[in-house]
C-alpha cells in the first residue's frame, strides 16, 4: 500500500503572537514586527468560505442618505474644534498621539468635562492612572461635571461593560496601549492587542453613534506606536506637539475624514491646566521700545494659520579654532546655508571666524523656507551690530545664488502682520494685494534685502582674497 502523501492540511503552520504574521516554517525572529521568540506553531488555517447573509440596511442612492446624523458636535474647546473641522462627529474615532508629558491627558480631561451635559454623557477610561489620580488633576484644572463618568480599567471586556452601563455619547480611552483583551495572546501594547482593542472600540462606536477619543503612545522616532493599521482604521489622527520647557502646545491634524488636514490648534499649558490660544503670536515676540541688533521678525504658516515669530542671532569673537554654531528652534542646515549665502553673495566675511548663536522666541520651531530671509537679516544685523528698522517683517526663501524666491500665502502673512501693527515688510516680487497703510519693499536678492540696514552703522569686514 502506497504511503499517503502529506496534504496541506497536515502541514504545521507558524504564527507570530505579537503581530499575527504567518509562515510555513519556524523562525526565531518575526520579520514583520522584529520580535524575538514570538513565532509559535498553531496548525494550518482552515479554508473558509463566507455565504451571503442578511442585509441589515438596504443600499440607498447617495442622495437619499440622511447626512444630518453626521453633524459635528462641539467639544467645548474652540482650538480643538478648529482642527477637527467643527467638532466631533457621532461615531467618529479620533486618535491623539504625542510625547510623554506634553499634556494629552490634561487636554482630554478638559474636553471630557466641557462636552458633558444632560443629553450627552462622557465616559473617561484611564488605564495608566488610578481614578483618584485623575480626580486630583480634575480638581486642579476645574474639570468636574456630574455627567462625566470616570473608570480605571485595563481589560477590554470591562471597558465594554462600562459602555453598556453608562451609555455615553463620548468615550475617552487613555490609552489604547494599556488595554488588553484576554482572548488575544501577547502583552498589552503589542501589535495584536492594539489591533484587537482598537477594532472592538471602532465597531462599538459605529454601532452606537458614539464618538471616541483614543490616546496613543509614540516611539522614540515620533511615530505612533503599534500597527500602522491603527492609523488607517480611525477617522482622525492628531499629533500633539510641543517642547516640555515651553508653554506652547500645537495640535496638528494628520488625517481627517471630516475636515481639512492643514489646520493647527494652539494651546498654552500652565499650572491651572491648558487653554486655547486664539491669537498665539504674542508668545513668539519680545516687546521692546527700541529695536535691538540681531533680531528680525517673520510670519510663518502653521497649517493655514499665520503666526508672527521672532528670530534672534548673536555673534561673538571665537576663542577656539572651530567657531561654534548653535541653533534653537531653527534647522541647523538652513542656518549654515544662510551663513554661506551672506558670506559669498552678501559680501559679509566677518561671520566665518565668529561664534554664532541663533534661536527663536517662545519655543516655536521654524522649518519652512519662508523664514530664510528673516534668518539672514538677523545674522547680518548681529554681525554689523546694527538694528533693523522698527515694525519690519521679512518673508521669503533665499536660494544659494542669493535670490529671494516667492513663498505661499504671502497675502495672508502680510494681513496678519498688518493686524498686529507692523508697517513695513520685505517680500519677494509680486506679493499680490497689499494691506492698506502698509509699506512693502520687493527684494530680488539678498543684496537688496541688506540695504535696509543703515549704512552709517554697518560694519562689513573686507573680504579675504
């Protein structure tokens, strides 16, 4: 009798307990999630077919679908509503990610209290702290409401049980990496656990029309921890950014199915909690009666919001063979490029042998090329010890040939500068409509821009031939 050949159903199969990746042979390290010792044998998967089932809701022409059910409801925080596109849509799932200590829990606890009402209950589930710890923070920031319910749970089944008992209109889970399902192997925060927890909460949110806010951890590279599938499943992805040594916090939209993704919300974190900043430009400026050498103002665009920011520069004689180049809030490569352009195209050779320090005011980070002209003028002003004219803003990208290039949103930038009382501006050619009463000087290259420095006080060292 011939020996029976081994069929596919008899062959063993292996699966990673962390991410669910499958393979036909055992491996010591999962090539998908790079985890060691997580690939285990579980048997070959059975072939399944899905038969057509009952239809819960008949398909309708899109014009007959009631869109009123997706009307956004305000969170009570205007800056967060701006980023969300008007508020929280019933059934929407929002993922908020940020660095530890940036203020995610403080912001969401404030949202939970302000959105709670008689008709809309809010359930705040914490998996990282005890209920008493959250209550202490709520007392400190004034986030107390009779319709705000609080629970400390790390089990997915218990969280679903609280949803049946409270029946909230808004669920806040802090955080999705701390909740686990007992039916899935792996520790909380693993790939499989995060996928299961997020999938279960998304299903419940869609079925009940309940808005859900999920807090997500980030890796050391700044990416959201967990499977990339998590960002695809949720409706909105927000990043909470900010320097822990500064008061400013930014909520930036990365994905939004209900609004634009180029909006930014500004907040100020302080001892009493976190508050929205409808006009945050004051944080980025230093109010002075007289101009100081080495300072220049520019208007940056954070999303669609123009913000006036101040660039500062300081140059001193170097005591070491290799002069220092220190930056804060600015890209080091952009500052180095501006130094090279000033030396070669602007005919300023006093910068090469001096220590140079450049920074922004208020902790704002300027990364867009539109700040190049302001950086170059601040460096030139510091090198010549000559202050720039008062109430002047500089907007433009500087190329390696010394030309000043056009940037986007010049009219919006000029309108914001005019609103704050600035009367003069340096911009590239063809700026468009100019606000009434504002004097705008169009510059073609860095040489034209340097002419705003008073000649009587400029100290340009002769070039070394």
